[in-house]
C-alpha cells in the first residue's frame, strides 16, 4: 500500500511538470507569433494544442480541485 502512495506522488509531480512546460510552450508560441517567426494560423494550432495539454495535465495534477473548509 505504501508503493501506491509513492507512485501517486511521483505521477502528480510528473503531471505538474508537464503542465508547467505546456504553459511555457504556450507563452513561447505567443512570443514567436508576436515576433513574426511563426504564422498566425500555425501558431493558433500550436496554442490550441498547448492549451488543451495544459488543461489536461493541470486537471491530472489537481489544479481544478477546490479545497473545502471543514465546518466547525
């Protein structure tokens, strides 16, 4: 049972790192469109893929979970 907790922690760190990287990839694509090194059409596709990856990895990491307060 202890290995399950360790595996869950490792996967959570991996998904967090992938969410971080996909967000910065999104920022890089926006910068390359702004500097006109990438066309808007291709950049829009890259941004859409990156945003979907960020949302997916963020959800797997647990960014969308709300922390509920315990009632007194």
